[in-house]
C-alpha cells in the first residue's frame, strides 16, 4: 500500500471500493470479474467481522448499572454542541 499505514479495516474498505469500481466499468473479462468478485466477498466478510467486534467493544463501553445497554447508532440524532 502507500506510505501511510492504515488499519486493516480501512485497507479492506479501500480495496473493496477499487474492486467495485473495476467491476462497474464492465470492461473486463469474465474470469477477471469472477476473481474480483471472490476477493470482494472475502474482504466483505473480513470487514463485517471487524465491525461486529467494534460493535461489541462499543456495547461494553456503554455499560451502565452493571448491564450492557446497547444503543443503536443514529446518524440523524442531534449532535452535542461543540464550542470553538
């Protein structure tokens, strides 16, 4: 990869994006498309595993009153105000 060292998840995600872009162009031989698809599926599985592990860690961090209370991430939720 580049000079910047990225964590495994980000590396997988970047590679997945490049695979999708290449497949979307559609100008590749079928054998290459199948190979890319197989690689993409493996990367997707690895990314999903990393996300599930991160979710478990977040749930532990949200532990309250001796019990884990999972709180779903909601992008639409109001953000805390930050003062500059």
